[in-house]
C-alpha cells in the first residue's frame, strides 16, 4: 500500500471567501501553477511553503496536510 500526502487546500480556499488559487499563490509567494500542483497531489511543497499555507489560513499544519 502506497502512502501519500493529501491536502485540504481547496476546501480551505472555498471556506475563505472562495479564494482563488492566484490569491493564495500571491499571499504565500509562489506561482499559481505551484498551488494547482499541490492541490492535485502532483507536487509536495517544501516545509516552508507548507507552513506558510497553514499560517495564512491560521490552522495547524495537520489541518492542511495529512499523511495517508
């Protein structure tokens, strides 16, 4: 069984006034394409980016990312 990291970024964006991927990208200092890739589980972010996302939404890292 292969384990992977899943994320709740899309849900967090939706719950945050339906924020766009571009708005999140601008807020955390990455490209929109990076946000797209992370959301689609095609790319695992650096720890720095992961913490920036959690800090932006003011939630624990485990709320954004889960190891499954």
